[in-house]
């Protein structure tokens, strides 16, 4: 028998066993495209932390370094308990930057769901999860931060010592600082699409301006997945999924899961509307509708989406009597106190019983005194009302008092200064993103084209896609082709799929003509 070669020993991570700041690196616990996450500990007080370090191949990229810094900045700008805390950053001796985060005991939501029976959760549990994630997401929007990569792998199910669980929102590496809560924000780098295709809003997939309603769309994809067991769109490639988000109507969730209440079916489809203005305009609006659904299913209204109240399957409250919210507890009637019957004077009592008798006698005496006092007040009132009125001699002539007229003050309108918030691109996540290069060719910003009278009719969507395929084949055969050429065609493919009017198809046609002149006819 031939002797088997000895196994090749695994190479030890050189960072394990070293110090990063005041923390000792114990072991790697996760790895993404941009960095590695280690478990660390403070040697003196034994505080556990997570340390995210950029990989050597991207550590020299200033843009990636800025994204890591912006992630810490975004998290601290929000300051919500439902978002992972970042409390330190620095650089290793070899120049690689790192951030220090709180250590969470648990697992990501996508892994947690896979361990549930049938990889599904009951409807009330799904509503609870959605309500919990609404709280930190709403706090982020109030701080003018758009997450841009909301998905189950960026939601962490934390375990507590008593067996309960709560959620934390992770990975603000793609977060975007918005100018205002209600306004749209342009994506700084339109040459690439950032995010995860399965959860990407149509405007994000096209490289257009985003807003908090882009996160509402991703929350709608998450709701669809929790209610039905899978995401609304699937495809062979990321580009297929992105095109579906832009151009294909999702199948109603009730067609996949008939037991879903109609109200939740309608809400989910509203959140997945192609146009941002047709979606719920805020996460708070979504939260209110979800709370209404909880009540409609026979459960008490949650005491706020940030709480971790347990929903009991079948609609039964967790206790026999509902707990009132704190603000209403003071208004609740005091419980009725049932006193023991009065004790007889002829009965022999113990010293403790005698004290009760004396106390009851004092209370009876107080009651008799109150009745006597009330009678005296009534008698006096009757005499006062029935006595004859006294004669009154007015020795002073009447005085006319003139009240000066005072004009109301004129308040000048105050115009509050508008604070301009610097736009910060918090950029790349350490996990996967779409990786699909797309260039903003400006197709949607052109004026409405006027087609000559004798010109042929605008091409169909199918004809535009066929032409793009032919142009791609020609471009791949051309030597010394500009590397951005195929990136433009990727953007035009998405625009062609969304061209639902003759004017839009004419715009795409003209853009393709210009592309052919610039790249293939030189």
C-alpha cells in the first residue's frame, strides 16, 4: 500500500495572538470580499469585541479606506440600540485600517431562518421580525442615513442569557448620507451598482437618485421572503435579477401563500412599487400598518416597534390580562380593595386583632364627624340663601373705565437657515455586492425626442435588446476597445428593459447610435 503524504498544515493567520490597540486578537470569525472579522478581547476586563480589518489587497485603496471610516461615522450618527455599535478605529503597523465593534452572540438572520422548521416562520413571528427591524431603520433615516444594503445577512439575531433574542442591523459600509430625509440623493459613483441584486430597488439598480424609499423597497423584499419563503425575483445572473426589479411586476404574495391576509398582500406590493412615490413614504408608515395587522390577527398592539414583545401563536396574549403601555398605567383605575368584615366588640381578640378594631373604630368616628360637618354646612347654606338682602347705598358715582386699544404685535417671518449636509459616500460593504459595472449615460436626462415624420417607428424593447446583443458581440471582437464600452451597454440594457413608451425607446435607440459611432466606427 502506497504511503499517503502527510496533510499540508493550514497556514496560521499572522494577526491571531497579536494586539490591535488594547485588544488581543483571538480568532477569525468571518470573511467578506473586502475584509476579515476577528474575535478579540480586552485582557484586563475580559470585554469581548469584534475587529474588522481590511484585506491587504484593498488596504491601499483610498476609496475602500474611506468607506470603512464612513461606516463608523454613519453608525455613530444614528446611535440606536438596534444598530451594532462601533467604538474605535485605527491602523495596523502594516497600514491596514481596522474598526472595533461590539461582539454579538448569535447568527445572521438568513442562517437563523434556515434552521427553522421548513426554513419558514409563523406569520406572527414574521411580523415581529419586521417590526423589530423597522425601529433601527427608521432611526437611520431620521439621521439622514440610507442603508442601501438591507438583507437578511445584514440583520443579526442576538441571543441573550435568558433565552430571548433581539435583532441588530449591521454593515453600514454601503450607507449613504442624504441631504434631507424626504429628498432624493444622487449616488456618487454611477459607474458601478452597489448593493445586492435580490434586494435592490429599481432606481438603485439603474444608478439613479435614491431616498429612504429605496430602503422601503428592500424592506418589502424582506417581507415578501418572510411571508412566502423566497424573494420575488430570481434569475440566472445578477443582471437578470436587476432587470426584473426594474421591469417585471412581482407575483402577489397571496398567490404563493394563500393563507396570507389580504392587507399584508396589499402592503407588500405597495412596498415593491417600481416608482418610489407609489410606495409608503417612510418606514414609520410601514410600521403603523404592520402594527394594525398584528391587532387584526387578535394580538395586543405592540408597545412600539423597538420592543421585543413576544407574540404568541394563535392570537393569545402572553398573559391572562393585557399589560398597558407605561403612559396609560397611571390612568388605569386602582384595583378594588376588599376589606374584612367589622369585628364584634363582644368577641375576644388577639392584640393584632384589637389594633384592627381600634383602627375600624377610628375610621367610623371620622365618618360620623364628616356627616355632622356636612349637615352643618347644608343648614348654613340654606340660611344664607333665604335671608333678606341688605340695603346697599352707593355713595360713589359710576366710573367709566376705558380700556386702551392695543394693536397686536407684528411678527416678522423667520426664515430658518438651511443646513447643507456634506454628501459622504460610505461605499462598499465587506460582503458581496452586485459587481455589475454600469455607467450613467444620461439617457433619462435628455429632453423628449421629436421623431421626423418620415422616420420609421421606434424600435420595440425586443429589437433594442437584440441590437445590444449584436453590439456586444462586435465589441468583444474589436481590438484595443475602450474598457468602458461594455459598461455603457450594460446600462443601456437596463434602460431598454424599462423603456415602456415610444419616447423612451427612441432615447435608447439614439444612445446606441452614439455608442456605435464612438466605439466601433473610429
